[in-house]
């Protein structure tokens, strides 16, 4: 295999070069690999046989206008089209051997976050940190499966609105006890670093519901805020989705649709913080993303 440290592409040949070649693993073992744009008849047949789209398309075509409208309404919560959400959801079901189709919901879509607490644990606390600037992983437009680290500068401008959709099945095991989602806001005022809190108490037993809270102003100079889910003196399950941390005209929550709440970034993406980092995670407590269709 030929090894090169630098390639100079002649002017006008860039399109031809990238049409047949593609960069692979740009950070640790950078190399150029062939782009498989031309498939043999045998490979085309294999790809079509493995594709789930024909079967999913047939199911979608059999839906009534009301069913399609329900998927469109649910997908709008994620900035998707109804067909896109249905494909995503149905692929998960088929790959996991689940029969039938899901009922679309406005409160949760496909993947949701789950917190589970069992003995000996009776507490869990996870947090998502929002300093003035931090790194995220962002998909490279037009490049399949390629991501890059991007520095985010989160310029804070009140009001701050936090929220989530959740369902819960929690039982009391000790006193005191609580379940809450809140924002811890750090700010500087008259030479002192202070904290204020914006809190949403969570019901112990609840079907899917939406909850929000807003703080209109913060005295002094903003420093940071942290989103926190904290459960104490309880055991059971909490499911959550559609996380909100809205200010300055947009939602700054990372992984708001809970595709991978426990994702860890490594290698060249080591500087990217976890979507939700464990603060208190004893034996018997865990959190992750799961598929939920009810």
C-alpha cells in the first residue's frame, strides 16, 4: 500500500478526486480509501435484499390519511417529516423482532431516556453542563457517517425555559424523598458568585405528560447553568424525552430527543462532554436510552 504524507490535487481535478476517493478516520490513523459508488449486479441485489425500505414503504402506503397525519404531527416535534420518523421507528421494531407498528405520540418519539433504580440504590443524579463554551459532535454535511468536533459558544440571554416530557413509576423507600428536574444557574453579583435554581418537581406515578418552568431574569453576570435530574429516596423507573433548555431564541439542550443519553466520546472527540454525566450513580442505579412505543 502506498503511503503519502501530503497530496497536492491539481486545480480543476478536485471533483474527480473526491468522486472516487474518500477520507477515512481523519484523526488517529488518517488515510484515503476507495469510495464504492459503483456496485456490481450481485452487490446491488444483496443491498436491495437487506434494505428494510421496501417493506416499510408498503406499510406506510397502507396507512389512512389520519394515521399519516398523526405521524406527521409527532415528527414535527423533532423537525422531521412523518415518513422519516416512521422509517426510523419501524426499523427499530423490525431489527428487534417487535411485531406491528407503533402509535405515534406528541410526547415521546422512538428513543427515550430511562432512569432505573433498584436495591440497594435509592438515589441517582445526572447532569448536563452548559458553560459559556463547550465542544459538541456534529455531522459533516454531505459526508456519510462523518462527524467533527465543533466549538459552541452559548451566549446566554434570559428568559430561560426548561422542560421535558416524562412518565414515571416510582415508589417511596425512605424519607425524605423527591424527584425533580432543575437548572442550577451560576452568576456573579456585587463581587460574589451565587446560585439560583429553576425547578420542576416530578410526579412519582404518572403517564406521559409535559412539564415546563421559566425564569425571566437573572441578577448580575451569567456564568453557567447545569441541567439536573435528581431522584432521592425512591426506586423504580423514570422515562423522559424532548428536553428543553431554551434561551436566546433556541433550544440548547444536547441530545434533546434522547437518542443516546449515556453516550461517551473518545479518541479525537475526547474534549466533548457526555450528554448526561453521572454525579451520583450508586450500585443498582443506571440510565440509558431505550425504545418505547407507549
